[in-house]
């Protein structure tokens, strides 16, 4: 677990763990070509922003972000800047993933899903080199700590089929953990986003130790996310 995630969760729910998840199948172009900003809060207090960009071409999809986190702990404000970049093929199967963190503590991570087993390399905050191999399915979903737009890719995978309850295999790179999650629709709701009411589709994501609520618009673009166990909220600003 990264220091940034540990601090976010400790600020709201000591001992909580991040959610896990996994695969699905075809979706509209809207959710695979998107750019926006999420405002992040824990227990109602702002902790940062995520500016993300998802681009698709004929043969691949690239999803990346710049994430700024500010967390107060023991009277000190700690700042972290993280930069995740995920490359997938046109079937939403991951090819490569890179993540870096700069700030009070720095580290970086690389995953190559093209080989079997998948190969990970993690440069820890202590400067140590941690290399591991993982046997993962080709269509595994990548759902990393503190990366909100990865849930947009969960939405895209979910809507590739006819809906209902779906189970996905997931890999959390910073935790070096595979897992499962279930996604199902919970109907339409009126939700206030950026000061105005919108009618959004509510998706319920269930993992082993957490429930995650997602709200998406008619173009299947993620507008809001809530992780109650961590008191974490992310709301789209643009």
C-alpha cells in the first residue's frame, strides 16, 4: 500500500483496505474518449484533484492522469503527486501500466501484461527494487489505488454486455493483489453534481471488503464515485 492511500484511509477509517476488481466485454466511444477533472474528498474535507485523459485509436486505448493529493497527519500537511498511465488494446485488455509518485515520499511501478506471467517492477520509497510475476487473465481489469478514472474503464467494460450482475477479475498494481468484484445496476437517481441536479445511472460495485457506488451519465461517463468505508468521494468538475 502506498503512503498516499494509507494516509487517505487513516484519515477516515483506520484499518480499511482498498477495493479489488476484474474483467467484462464492447461500449460507446464516449466513455473511451474523455478528459476531465475529479475533486477528491475524505470525510467531507478536500484532499486533492485528478486530471485525467482517456484516448482511443483503432488498435489501442491510453488512459493517464495527474493526481495531486494533500493530506494532514499529526499536524503536518503531506503532498503527493502521482502519474498513472495505462495502455490497453482495442478489446480493453491491458498491455502496460506505469505509475510514479513524487512528494514527501517517492516511488514508481511498472507492469508488463504482454508477457505470461505478467511482470511487475516496483521501486519502493526506500529505494529497493521489488520484482514479481503474476499469472493473470488477458482481460484482467487494472484498478489501482487512488486512481479514480480507472473506474471509468470498469464502467466501459460493464456496458459492453447487456447489463445485469457481472463478475470481473481485477489486479491492483500498488497492492500487488489480484481479486474479484461484482457490478450491477441500481437504477436511475437524481444526483447533484457541481451545484446542479442530474439524472444519472447508479452502478453498485461490490468487492470483498468494500462497496463502491458509481454514477454515470447517458454517455456512460463517470460523474461521481463514493467509497463509504473510506469516506472517500470523487465528483467530476468538468
